C-alpha cells in the first residue's frame, strides 16, 4: 500500500454545506454552482467543455479513471477563500491516495475553480492534475508542465509561442532551478507555466509518452533534487544541460 499526502494545511470544508449549491450531473462530473450565477447560466456550455477535456486527457495520456470529478464553481475569490480556504483561480484536491490492487482511491476527487466574467478557470489544467494522479505526484516542473501541455494554450496563445518569446528575451529559468520545488515561490508564473508546458511537450513529442510516464512515475517531491535529476538523466540518457540545450534548439527552429 502506498500513501501520498497532499499539502493542504490551508484547506477548509465550509463548501460542504449543501445549501450553497445547485447541482447538475454529467457522465463524468458532478457540478456545483451558485444559483443565479454566471456558472448556472452557462452550465451546459461548461459541461460540454469539461467532458471534451476529460476525454482528451485520458486518451492523450492513455490513462483510465473510474470516479466522477466533483466540480465547485465560485463566483468570486472572496467566496472561494471563505468556503474552501484558497482564493486562487483553481485547485485540484485529492488529499490522500491509497493504492490497493492497482486501484487508486482518493479521499477527495474535486476541483474548485473561479467562474465569473473575468476568470473562467475550467478546461484541461486542473483536470489533468486529478486524472494523472495515478502516475504519482511529480515535482512542480513536471506536474504543472503536464497540465499546461494538455491545456496547449496560455492566455489564448500556444505555449511554445510564449516560450520562444521569453527565450529571445533571455527570461527563461534554468531547468535545474525549476526542478527544485522550493524555487517556485520565486518564479514569474507568466514565464514558468508556458515554459514548463513547452518542455513537457518537447519530451513527449521527442522521446515518446511511455518514457515520459516512466520519468513521471519515478520523480517525487520527497526525493532530493539530485535524486530527481538523476532519474531524468538516466531514463533519457542525457544530462539536464543537454536536454535543455536540445529543447531550446527545437524552439528556435
């Protein structure tokens, strides 16, 4: 049995009060939203988008899932923070996973997202975090990168578009720096998220999905940076420096 803990010391469960929510089910989701909110008005559209994203993620990554995702859509940051503890755009919540007989059993399998006229935090990103959890919990570079790879776009433009732009401006972070999760408190998200997604795209397109999944399964937030780097270098038979150089060459082409 393998137990993986999610760092959710900030998490609250005030959202469990059923009086807050209207509910609508779809084949793979249970959507919760406020009455008279924009989410209620657009719930049929949201369902179509998420069902399409769900199919895309599982087919693209060759994964399986048996549980419905509970989706909570909040009209404002203030309400979101009050009910679930965080005012960010979106959170994938799984808390703890126990692996028994190759079946993953999360205590929670939820996504909490802002949905209003300014921010509509839906589509592939948070869903990828949940649906890929059977592979393990990789360092941020790989977990956030995979979510961005599945999203394909960052602020309405292709992730490679932004990464090429930042490469020309000499703003990209080194991969060794990004492998260390502690450094993510120092990053510019506008640069790092498309950068991480672009690097995952390069690895998958160049070396194949199965090799990428092998790396992902072996990386761990409990391992040292040196251990994680060695995993990447051993499986890809290249140094981190060489992988980075080859990826940048690919971007320039």
